[in-house]
């Protein structure tokens, strides 16, 4: 990082502008709505954890069932801030678990393009590329639909 005092001044300038903090707050609130919708639609199937706001890189909430919990795994619905897309991640409880499941899943179709394990997950797939935030309901519908399609496919690979 360049001179920390210059970086702090740049940061201060950005947070004093209205748009960036407002957009970030909107995105956090949006993810809270996504989580609430997800919890409502999948309450019989999954336990849903709290929102992790991240550091303006990833915002996510985890979800899991008893089988995933037994394997020390959980899924996450993730807002990737840099790519501005919504993703599904499969995550391990710790680095050891992640490495174990990376070995099992690195040849899965979702990982074929990767040479190394992702930093925070074992498997990642895009649910919504370039989301239209003017239509939040449509985004939530896509997330529900893709969860129903994708999660069972991944779960089969874990057995």
C-alpha cells in the first residue's frame, strides 16, 4: 500500500461523498431482503445464518442442513462487490475442511476452469450476473430457482 496517510485521505474523501456510502448501505439492505426471502422459501429445508457484510469485497449469508453441518460445510449466497454478481459458494468450516473437499470437488464442472482452490470456498458458481437492482423480485426468484437446481447437484457429489 502507498503512504498510509494518503490512503486514509483518499478513503475519507470517498466516505464523505454521498453516493458510495449510500450504495453500500443499499447493497447491505438488499442482501438482508434476499436473506429474508430465502429464509421464507426454504425454512423447511435449510437453516440460514446471519449476514456477513465483508469488507466491501463480499457480502454473504450462509445456509445449511444437517448433512452439510455433519460434513462441516455450508453454502453461501454471496454478493461479489468487485464483479457485482450474485454467486453460490460451498464453504468449509476451516482451512483443513476446505482442502479436504477441494480435493474431492476440484474436477467438478464448476471447478474445471480453476488451477487452485478459491480463497474462501471449495466451489463457486454464478447465480446472477449483472443484476438489475431495479427489479429485486426477479433477482430473488432467480436465486430461489438456481438454488433448487444447483444445490442438489452439488450435494450428490458430497455423498
